[in-house]
C-alpha cells in the first residue's frame, strides 16, 4: 500500500491536469458570465487610496462608543487606589 502523502510523478501530473482543467473551465464560465453583466460601476470611485489601520489587542468598538454615565459622574476626580504602571507584567 502506498503512502497517500507521497508525491509521485503520476500523481503530480494527474493533479496538475485536474488543476489546469479547472482553471480552463472557470475561464470559459467567467467569459459567458461577464458578457451578461453590465460594464463598469454605477458611480465613479472618489477615493484614490485607502489606509487600513489594524490594532491587534485594541479595545472593542462596542466598549469605546457606548454611553458610559459613570465617566460623567467621576469626571475630574482622582482614580481610587494606588497608581500602578506596568508593561507586560511587573516592572
């Protein structure tokens, strides 16, 4: 019995043939589909560039934008308890 993960020449050529057939078929189907679609977009795009900022581990937008009545109540008062500044654990 052969190892299913072993890549022989016969298996490689078979998989390549299957892949190329799929690409050719998708190209044929896409050309038929694109003929039925209207050309272009409804409106000309205004933006020339997009800047995406990704902050992993940042606060959730739900936590930042919901109403917090306690913030208004304690505005201007010092925080309770000792001030403890840490960066990735104890300093």
